[in-house]
């Protein structure tokens, strides 16, 4: 039927703009497979990620706290699900492929170690002479090599668009003239990425597609809102401390003006809701403005744009920086958190040193084929094994190998100096 209600898009309905990634025009998989009769290629990618062992392990990997007291703080899994929800909302509003945005959100933290960023920092230091450790590169290793579930290939054999978005969700890795971007200037591009890129060119000098760009912003939004929520619930800081951040101070004034005498727990939740809403609305408006200026004919035009197409406005980018600065000082570097971080780092360091010295102390599936500590493959194999551990498994392995294991439980005590 032409015209009439069929041409009216109602709130919540799905649509794809010309610049959105088209699953029926995907660049395909490294190992060709027959198409599914019931799902698009991006939907299959999403499903493979959800059914992977690495995804299930996110349930027992911490986000910021380590072995925290209480059951309501975020884990890598709950954070990932929150990012996925925000990414889908952004994709739907902007006419992007929701399934690809969801797949990228679900996969973005697969490469993280146990114990949050503490574990990554410790493992990177252990691997300093062996190419370092990078969680984005580790995610690529997982979905292209380390997952061993399918009969005809290692990894998940994801589409080019999903792999490209996974590697480049924070922007290009190379400049247009082939030099590493500032983030990789000192260390160079991780070997896992360069090795895979030689097999399947991910175009490291261009921006990621639009779905990867909105998934990266969804990650920032989720971090801001939910780390504030967790920090307030853990009493790492109070509502009055948020006066240091003008954006948050304004939101609290709105809440208190609208709901006199509202109990603290509801204020905290209302604050997190409003943070997400304001950031999401800002991303949609700013991205629409940039799209109108660029007029991209397809997703390739987004990749080759001179800058990111999906973004915060200048004002909201400043609010994002202010929130992260506040959280860094008041939460990530809180004495109680730092005390646990040091103990967690020592567990990773002990495990790496032990398995590096005697790889046969790892399970056979990880030690198979290694000739000993001098085998050049040993450090990376050890890093792969440790990176895949959950927090609890890392602690249990340490207890198996050492007479004493640091206690990672913690309680905030007044005057705690770490």
C-alpha cells in the first residue's frame, strides 16, 4: 500500500538508514559458511558471542570492585548487558543495524582479565618483554582463535564488520600514512591484531562503522551512570560530593526539586536514570547533526569520514570528562579500592611467574606442545590462560599453588589508608 500509515514510522519501530550497516551486504566471514535461513549474519554473530565460553565467564569477572561485599554491584556481565541496551537504543534511533550494535556491545569486554583493570595492568607488566597485554587484542584472539567449539574452525568466525568494530571501536589504530595512532605510539599495534589483519584486512587506518561508534559511546555512558551508582551505594562518596561536577549537581537539583524528601536510594537510582537519558539524547542529537553535514551514502562513507560521526556534543563531552575525573579520584583511587587492587595484582603476578617457570602446572589443554619456560610461545599461552580466568578461579588457583593467598574481601573503614 502506497502512502498512508504504512509510510509513518511509529516510536520504537526498527528501520535502517542508508548509512547503517546492511547485513545482506556484509563482507562476510574469513571461512565461508552457508547463510542461515532464519537469521541475518549479524544476528548469528550476536548469538555466537552470547553462547561463547568467554561471555559466560563475564558473570564472575569484576568491573571495578574486587571480591566486593554485597550482591548488587556490577560485574563485567551486568555492565555488558547495560551497554548492549544503550547501544540498541542508539542504533534504533539513528537507523543503524541494531543486531550489529548489540553484537559489538556484547563482545567489547570479552578480553578482560580477572580483577578488572587491575588484572589487565598486572598482566601487561608481566608481558612487558613479550608484546604486552591489551584487552582489545585479547578479545580478537578469543573470537578468532581461542574459542574452540565449532567443528570446522577455531574462534567464532564472525563477520568482517563485527571484527572490525571490535578492534576499532575506540577509533583508528593507524594514521592515514600508516603510523600508529598516539595510543599505540610507544607500544606499537598488538601482535594479535597485526597477525589477524594480515589474513583479513580490517582497514586499521579508518574509523569503525557507525554501529561500533555508538557501541563505544554506550560503554562510556554505562560506565558513567553505573559507576556513580555503585560508588554511592558503597559509600565511597556521598551525594553532596557530586557538587564537584556541575552536570551532576544540576541533575540532583532537578530531582530534589521534583521529589521533596525522596529517600536516598531512590535519589541514587533517579540520578543514574537521568545521566543515561541525557547522554543518550545528546548522542542522538549530535550524531544527527554530524550525519546531516556529512550526508554519507553508506557505512563505508562513515568509515572514511575525517572524524567520528557518532559523538557527544562539546558540552556533554566536557560533562563526561568531569564525571570520569571525579570517579578516578573518588572511586578508582579510593584507599579501600587501592588496597584490594594491590592484593589482586599480586595474585596475577604470582600465577604468571609460576606458570611461566613451569607451564606443565597449567591444565593440559594449555600446556600441550610447550617445551618449557624457554619456549617462545609460553608467555603468551600463560597470558591467555590467566586472562580467561574468573576472579574466583584465579583465587582458587593461587590457593592451590601457594601456602597463603591474599584476602580480597574489603569493607570501607573511616580513615582507611590502604
